[in-house]
C-alpha cells in the first residue's frame, strides 16, 4: 500500500488521516503533540483536545488507515485518571499510534507504559513513544520548574521525531508488520492511590488557590477548568473536591489574580523546584 504523503518504497503504509488527541490543561502537551504532527507532515491533522468536560462526551473511532498521536501530562508518575477514562472509550482497529507523555522535569515513572497498555487494550498499535518536558503545573516565578518549556529546542526536536516516525511507517506495509514497542516503566504501576482525581491523593480536596483583588470575573478560569470546578458566575467559588490541582486557572488568568496559597501545594512547588533544577531532555522511542 502506498500513500501520496509518505514518500518511499512501494511497501509504504497507507495513512488516510492523522489525528492528535491531547489532554492539556496548561497547553504544554498540546504544543508537543502538534510539533510531532508537523514533523510527520502527512497532510491535514484533526486535533481533538479533551481538556474540557464537554469534549469528553464524544467518542472517537479510528482505523488501521489512521495515524493516532495521543498526548497526556504526567501527574505523580501516572496519567490523569479522567483522561484515562475517556481513552477507554476509544474504538481503534490496529491503529498505528504514537504515545506521548509530558512531565514537569521531575520523572515520568510509569506514565508512558501505562498509556501504552491502555491504548493497546483499545485496539491501538503503539509504533513510537515520547517522554517530553513541559513547565511543571506548580511552577511559579518564585519557584520555577522547567519554566517556558517546551521551548524552541524541544519543539524542534519533537518535529524531528515526527519525521522519524514517518520514515518508520514508510518502511512497513501495515501496522501489523511493525514490531511491538517496549517503554520504561513498572507493572503493576506505582503510586496507585496517590494520584490526582483518585481518592487517597495528598492533593485531594485541598483549598489551595488564592484569588486576589485584581480578579475581574472574566470567566476565563472557569472556561478552561478541565473538571468544571470553578463557578462561572463567581470565580472565587472553587469545588475543591473535584479540583485536580492542574493549576490551569492560575496559568491562564489574564490579570495574574490567582496564586497558590501557603500550604501543601506551595510546599510541593518549592520542593519540586529545589530538587529538579537540572534541565532534563526529552526521550524518544522508536
């Protein structure tokens, strides 16, 4: 089979469509998956951003003629449970898939292998993987961690990786001809209970967001909350039971009116910043 967008031998795999799926509260994962898709350069790309609750009401069906890129952030070494819940509704049929996790310069632990296992169970065939760096969700001006990442160097590397994925696909006649992938991680996964959006996490039900006088009630924080935990009519009202501590509302506030209060999350921000100053680089798996 041959596709016009994949130059190479007559054994080129036929790819009809590229679809990226991302859960990306602060935009870092979406930036990385977008760069990989640009590097693959197989024509138009459908972008499915499942960050908002309404986006997670729709199911996705893909075939062996599709190329799927799935990206999620890493929370405490695992993938976010609400993203995993949606991914378990995915209907795939031997679909070549690129697994991508984005972590805040600390560690991605079992997230990549967890994503691989989940997608394989849904009918995907992982053909490549990436563990990339994004600014940590707890990063602040006072306690920066991977500030500004993914940066231009990261995104250029992601595009180059996309080109390598395209070359790998062009050397096989079908998804079934591609050998299985092996990613770092431990089974059973670590941190089974200490995980955002699972009962038992140390960040569960924590009132950690301070809202200052600069707040104009513009509603952007409510509109961008992945779990709808902010009242759109009163941004000071936060449902702490549903908050997943992604800090998207802090990062997206145009008035910088939202900050992290003193307490467990600020302590974690300081600890992560202090222990993870050395720049880590993305890891690519082909």
